[in-house]
């Protein structure tokens, strides 16, 4: 990739700070101290067991795969949300390759800001897809509990569309480019066949289930193939 595609660290930092104001899953901290953090690769190699077990305990889920699936879904949302917003609002694909995770929870940090400007890229959608799914593939490879691969793909798609819906609510004027980018992503790689957008407000119906309904107080999600 040519050097002129590189976004300046200052611009990446400003973009991530801006989209973090959307709250929740859109927060990706930039810089700061190293204490209390570890490389995400370490979490993946450990099977994400700490977060999966915490989720299972919180929901009183006896099946380990329920905790794994819900933790995976939340992590996918924390990857897609800030990255998607940076692309649409600032024309930057953040470089997620060196992310870190909090030792005591799911919060993510980018130690050194880096990213690519979408303008020079032949396919911003593909660049965004590769940044996020590289993490999700590493997570899936490290899991110590068997979970159907297409369930995990469905989680990735569901997290993507929910991020898009939240962004649409905050920025209604983005409807056309946001719908176009989300649709393109759903037609890329492992997201193909995971579900479909069913309405102008980015309602979605996935073709798999995240298993949340199997927790004692769980329910079927609005986009679940079992709902309705």
C-alpha cells in the first residue's frame, strides 16, 4: 500500500475519540499506560476463557458454549463498532493489528494509533473486513469449547449490523452509504450467507442463533432465526 494511504496518528486518534462519544461498544481507547493490559493475542491463545466464564456466571448458563458465544458476540461488537464508524465518519480504516485488552474485562486499547485513509484503497470494505475478521479468526482458533463455526460467523454478522443500526440512529444522514457498506460487508468472505437485511432501518435476520435463549433468563434476540 502506498505511503499516502497512511492516516496520521493524530487523525486516527481524533477519529477514535470522536466515535467513542457514541458510547458503549464504540469506545476504543488510544494510548495511555500499559498497566492492566495485555495483547489480545494472549487472550485468544487462552481461549477467551476468563470472559466466557464471567459471561456464563452472569447469565447462570450451564452450557459452556453459551458463555463462549455471548463473549464472542460482544467482542465482535467492540471491533466492528469503532472501526465502522471511523470509516463512515472520518474516512479511516483503523489498524487493529496490535490491540490490547484490559486484564479485568473486555475493554480494548490501541497502544499506538495507526490506520489507512479510505480514499486510496481499492476496497475500503475489504480492508475493514480483514481488520476485524483477523481477530475473530484468531479467537475462533483458540477456543477450547466447541462452537459451530457458522454460529460464530452469524455472531460476527449480527454484531456488524447492530453497530450499523446504532450508527444510523446517531447519524440518520449516513443511511445510504452505511447501508451500502454494511451490505457489501455481508457479501464478503465468511459473512456471506449469514443473514440478510430485511428493512430500510437495517433490520436483520440471521440464519443462526447465538444461544442466549438457552440461558435460564435468556431470550431470543430480535434478529434470531428462531424468533417469530
